[in-house]
C-alpha cells in the first residue's frame, strides 16, 4: 500500500506549505513561497499553505488583516490558511521570541484539517520549521524544510539585542526541524557546513537557489528618473528591501553625509527605518521611499546608477539577500558592502555584476560608487552581466523543476519518513 501511495502522480497529491510569509507580501521569502505553491497547484496538486498575516517588511499587520484571528482564502488555485500572530514593531531577542512563539502556538493549535501527502516548510521561521516537522510526524509523511536564512546564525551575527541567548535557543529549534527532515533544501552552498553541523547527513542536502521572481524593466529610464525627482547628472545609489539590523544600512547614511553630490535612496521598510530616519536628519541628499509596487519595482531599480547591498561585518553564513535576484534583473551594477567570505559576496562575484567592498565602511562604498560613476562604460558592462546571470542560473522554470525533483525524491523514498 505504501508503494502505491508513493507512485501516485503529483496531480493526485495534497501538499502543505508552511511559511510565515506569503503573498501579498512583495519582498523577502513571501514571493518565493507563493510562486512555489502556485506552481504545484497549477500542476494539479491540492496545495494548501499555512501562513501568518501579511506584515513584511514593515513589521506592521496590513490593514485588511488587522483584528483577524483566522481566515481561509483562495489565491491562484492555492488554499491559504492564515493564523494571527504577534508582530513586533521593533526587534529584540525577546520580541522575536514572542513572535515565533505566537506563530508556533497558533499554527499547532489550528493547522489545516486536510491530511497532506508531504509538508514543505520555508525557514527562517523557526516556528514554521517546527510546525512543519510536527505536522509531518503526526501524519507520518515526508518533511522538506527549505533554508532561506539560518536564525541561529542570524541571532549571533545580526547584532540583535540579547542575541547570544537567542542564538542558542534558535539553534536548538533549527536542529530539531532539520533533523526531522526527509531531505533539506538550502538556497546557497554557503549554508551547507552549518546545516551539517546540526547533524544532517550531507547526502540529504539539496541546493535549491532562489530564482528571479520579477519582470525585466520596461519603462523609459529618463522618464522614471524625472518622475522620482532624480536629476540627470546626479548619481543615485539605491538600496531596496528590508531595513533591519543585519543590513547595517547606517553605512549608506554615513556615505550620504560624506558625499553631498551623490543621492542615496533607501526604498522599503523595516524595524530600523525610524532609527535610520533619525540618523539621516538634515541630509538633503538622502531619500526614503516606500516599497515599490510590483508593476514599477524593476523600473525604479533600473533608473538608479548603482544598486547597494549592505550587511553588517559579522554576517557570514546566515543569509543571502533575495534582493540580489531582482538587482541582477535590472541591469544596473551592484556595490556590495559585505563580508568577503559570505554567501552574498560569493553571489556577486559569481555573477560578475558588481563590486565588493569592505562592510561598514562608508568611504569604501563611496570609492566604488565614484569609480562606476566616472566610468559609465564599465558600469554598464558590469550591469549587463546581471541579466545574463539570471538567464543562465536564476530562471524560474529551472528552479521550480529542482523543487519538483526534491518533492518527487522524497515521496518515492520510504526511508525518508520523518523520525520520531
């Protein structure tokens, strides 16, 4: 009977994706979770998602969902089960723990009623990883966590208050979630050593790179700059995405203070936005923009002269920013102020689409920006590598096919049943 169950095609399967973040969130892991679930639904699987209320990257529950306790909705063929949770307006180890605890408690108390054939969790959510492991064990079905970030490393490396104790607790949760897995997906090879350090057999780890989930820019670049008030002749350095602790965006504020001839734009939201706003007080050459709508996002990226990705010097093996895939699509050069040994540096170097500089060093950032501004041909050449890298390595179809292969392998492997 078990063999017959495993041979059933995907269109006869019921799948459960556990991801704290999901559409309509436009940045972070939400779009990846949504496109994966929608892909499986389009292939005929009865696809369910257990998720929270939309809140990222602003860390404020979106207006239509405020006060909602539980809801079920249907999006693009996917049944989405939302559960209310605490959303901390500012980050500390204690607040983050309360966030994870509320996700865990409500997710375990009220999971979807349908019995799945497999459970797939998107981590970094510790709660999501534990929920996925528990539900898979309850139903005795394969469990597949996909590691987008490592929260144990994040707590230790991001500078969050109380991070040492939080790192120990987060690592215990990650060890449990990953140890229960049939197979483990990681978005970058730089995560493999830490995952194996949790006791995961390297033979059970699969590399599943994120894909580019945005369209190529199409608007007239000069028209977009004019609409945004960016004058021709004034170089624009743009950072897009979450404004959190690990990004270390103070380096761009300080760079703007050192170079009044350059306009620095921080586009997005996050729990450090207010602190950055206060730090930038009185700087006429630094702008804050809200997160862009999907229809104009890459057009705004392409209108900038340089795209910045920044991380604290301590960030090494915990994260590879999802913004990179969108940056590469835009065709503009990237300046990466990140630790040289981390996964982010590896991706920028591999793409050939940018320059690496020391983290937390505003003078180094400005040196790279000025080099690109003074050599527009070199800047264009670097930027052109981005779309080519996307076409070769970050295509959606190839990435989703890797997920199909992961799921098929788990469903066909009787040895992969979650362990008690």
